[in-house]
């Protein structure tokens, strides 16, 4: 009998304790859920953490566990040169969402690239309607197409016009050269008052400075320069740009044979070339930094003016949006000094964030197997992306 009474008391008090613990846990769960539902900063923090884990080489990627599957739809939109094609990623539903137009730059793999799909999916799960703009001329021909600036303006206007987009929360961004052209587009009077944020990753600040660094294989920053082993893709884009600036087809063919197909051309052939072609030849041969500067000044005014037009350095004063820029310290395609100069210019303007990382291969996630480095750099990326994802919550 005593044993039965003991069991009864144990069940009675144990049951009360279990119910009390359950109620406490349930209350904490409800309170936590309420915080994330009602407090935008906490909700943004959660979505930012999930985004960073999804993008980086993390062992656990829980974003898909707690978010809906995004739709991916191909869209067409008018541009000055005809019809543009892009992909939009978004969570289905009637809710109007924040939106971001992203320019992929000279990404030859295009919209079906694995990292591109991962990015579109992760941003959509974080709350954005994401439009990924890809340029066939830049991606497939490895050059810089100034006409894409106008296309970006039209693409941004199209994105804002979609019924699922909150027009008050639209931004623009890009990778590498795409980030630079996105900044120039964001300064356009037709859209600059509607661009809430700009995010640029691995971009250049001044096209002339970048070209001089490529030509001389020397990077420079704050009066100091050092040898730079130029990446093959960067060298290819530079070579294409220089050769395409020539007016005469025969000269273009000769320089393509020499510098793109590694053909043998006797130097006496230079005698019959135009001054413009001779300058391009010498730039492609690898001058010193000082020689490259002098040669550049003797290029046709139209070409030099084009360099001004595609340079964020010429448009920073016209930007109205909050600007966020990233660059990897060991970037081999575009020297980190380019974004450091951009950050210095934005410092005077204010309303910006600059993040320098050490875990990307140019703009693709990398970082090797150093766990503590990954943690430290993930924290940097978190604080950077929080400022963007906060717009969507």
C-alpha cells in the first residue's frame, strides 16, 4: 500500500513538473516565435544567419527547413536593343516583397550556373524577389559592354513594375564588372531615387586605373605598387577591349592573331599600322606602369571617354541609395585596392558599408578548410548581409 501511494505521489508531482516544464517550453517557443514575427531586427537576424549558412561551405544548411520553395521563372522585358531575358526567384503568394536586381557580369556559365541558382534561391528564401540579369555579350565574348548600363536601367524598371514587388523596397547589385556597371546604372536619373540599396562585390572603381594595372601587371594603392599576376580571364577581357577599340578590321585581325591566338608577327608589321593600333600593341606587350599611363593618354578621346562612362568613380556623387561593397583581400581578377578607393570615396558621402573578406575566390565561395577563419569571415558576411536582408523583413 505504501509503495502504491508513493507511486501515486510520484506520478502526481512528476506529472505536474512535466506539465510545468512543458508549459514553460511552450511559452518560450511562442515568445520566440512572436519575437521573430513581430520584431523585424530579430527576424532579419534569423534570415541572415540562414542565408550565410546556405551560401558558404557550412556543414548544416537549415534554410530550406523553415522556408518555402521559391519559384524560378524566366521573364522577358523590353530593352533599347530588343528583348532582355532574365530569371526571377520568389516565394509564391500575394504578398508584395522587397526586390533586388543582380547583374552577373562576365559570368560565362550564365543563369544556370550552380552558384547563381544557389544565390537566387537563398535570397528568395530570405524574403526577396530576385531578378538575375545576364549579358550574353559580356558572358560569352569576355568583354565589357557599356550598353548593359542602359539595359540595367530598363531591367530595374521592369522588376519594380511587377505585381509582387513592393516598389518602396527595391535595390540593385552585381558581381565583378557587373557590380561596377550596376553602380553606374543606379546613378541614372530615371531610377536613382527608387534604388533603396546597392550591393557590389569584387568590382572596380575606376576603369582607367584598372586597365593600367592590367597592362603593367602591377597593382597600386595609396602611392604604392607591387607586381600583380593578372588572372587569365581579366587579361582576356582587357585584350578584347583593346583590340575592339580599333577601327580597321585588318588591324584587329592582326592583333587577334598575335595576342589571342599566340601567333608570330614580325615587328616590322607595326610600321604600316595606325597610331592607335601601335599604342594598343604596346599596351598588350606589357609596358611599365609609367609607360602604360603615357600610352593610355594617347588613345582616341572616344575610348578614354568610354572608360569614364563605365567608371563608378564618375558617378559616386549621383548615388542616392545606401551603398554596400565587398571585396576579397586576395582577389586575383580585380585588385582589392579598387574597392578600397571606392570605400574612401563613399566615406566622404556617408551611408555605406565596406566589408573585406578572405574566403572567396573572386566572388565565389571558397576559403579552404580553416574552420576558425570560416567562422570569423562568416561573421563579417553576416553583418554585411544583415543590412541588405533587413530591407526584406
